[in-house]
C-alpha cells in the first residue's frame, strides 16, 4: 500500500468539480483508492463520498492506494493533486 499526504490549496476545498475530477482520475486504475480526513474514509471513486468529507482549503488529506497498479496510480495521483487540489 502506498499513501500520499496532501494539503488542499483550492480556495473552495474539495467541492463538486474537484471531487468529480478526482473520482474520474481514480477510475483509471484497478487499485483500491481511499481518501481520508480526520479519521473518516471515503472511496475516492465515489463523488458524493469524497464530498461528504467536507475538506476545506488548508486541510490535509491522505490518499491510500492498494493494488496491482498502485505505483502507477500513486505517480498519477501525486501529479493530479498538485495540479488540481
């Protein structure tokens, strides 16, 4: 399992648009991908689960990736997070 810790830079946090972009990106990989904030976890492929975490600007999230293509997903999500969130 690989993990990414990321501080949100989007001034609006993770709202519908970035949650949708994240879910779409995660669907490109077979690995299980979860997002966690303050001990609450969500399936990163599910927009409403991601939005339910209510992640605000300046807060940290942890993305966990576990599966056969986790290294590929890790690299792509690291770039995605820096570019979009």
